[in-house]
């Protein structure tokens, strides 16, 4: 049997406030030692993910922008792989809608509804940095979007949020929410991308067990598409109360601490958590 790990980044593998993964170092080393694929599955952009690919020497496929794109290094799989196009040294499977369409639709929805939003496309790098707590370089990478627009609703209320989501649906698009922001996306989500990539791994290795780790609602499609779904705690030591599926295992530990605990229990100790 071969394990495949799918993981969210913000609030899961990396800390919600500091963006650090230091607390997960022992488990990351364990995966490297056992040659277990670690697949980033996140709302982050390809440019942002590539920073972690380099830092962690994680040369596996990854999934960007809430399942918008699957990026598979060339010659990673031996099987005949169907993909949409090549980009650099990646074979890309594209599930998302173009960023420009999403951004334009969101701006039109804001104008027609009279509900003010701020979105990455209309923010400077400095403004994104200030709003997110990212350094300027990281904020610049967060703006290089391909399949997903990020936004916040000014003076958000339940009524305002409901109206915006209703209009996004009427325009033919979908939405999700991460730890900090709303996202407008096309007909894609993390779960669809995880299932496609899992099937490819199963063609390559046959006997595969998939593990998924997340912290919030936009991870739910991913958690519903793996064999072992794990939810880490959010700041305040609480699990996301909106995630109620009893099949999802709750691990103690906020963000990367919980991530480290889960990987250690499953991979090293063979525990079910």
C-alpha cells in the first residue's frame, strides 16, 4: 500500500498568522524519508505554491486555486497521461475558469448590488500585503492569479454575503470561503482535482490510500474525496464548527501542530487518530 497526502496550506500546513510550517518539520521529514508524495491542494496561486515546492524540495504534483489547475511535473508518471497543455516543465490539467472572466463578473456583481467589496485584482501589492500580513514579495505572488479571484465584503453582514453568493450563482459561477476570504471560482473545487489526481496515482501504483488534511469549509470537497480525511484545529483551539461530517477525523493541534500530530499518528504509528 502507498500513501498519498493531499494538504491545504493556509491554516493547515502553515500557520494562519505567521505563515510558518516549522511545527510540521518532523512530519515533513518523515514523509521525505518514506518517499510519500505530498500534494499541495490550496487556494494559493501556482507562483505561491512554487515557493513551498522549492523550500521543501517537494517535487510532486500540486493543485492550485481551489482545484482550478493540476500541475504535474513532466515525466513524473510512467503512464500515458491526458492533459490540457504544457507550461514550463508541467503538464497541466485545467479545471477552472479564466481569471479575467471571474474578476470582471465579480466587479459587475458589486456594482449591480451596491455591495462594496475589495478584491485582489483591484488592490496594489502593498494593499494585499497590508490586508493579508504577507510580505511584499509574497503578496505579489498572491496576485498572479489564473483561476480564482479573492475578495472581502466591506462591512460584511449575513444578508450582504447571501446576496453576493446568490448573484455569483446566477452568473454561472461558484464560490467558496477559506480562512480569511471569499473566492469566486468556476465549475471546479478541490475535491474534483483530488479525485482526478488520485485516479492517476492509482493507475501508476494500484494500491493507494489517500489522506487529506484541511482546516475550513473550502477544504470540505477535498476531505470528502480521500480515504482518510483529517481536520486540524483553528486559532482558538476549535475545529471549524460548520464541518459536521462524522467521517472526518478531528486531530488536536492548531494548524501545523495538528498537521504534524496527524501525520505522525497515521504514518509512523499506524493509528486511525
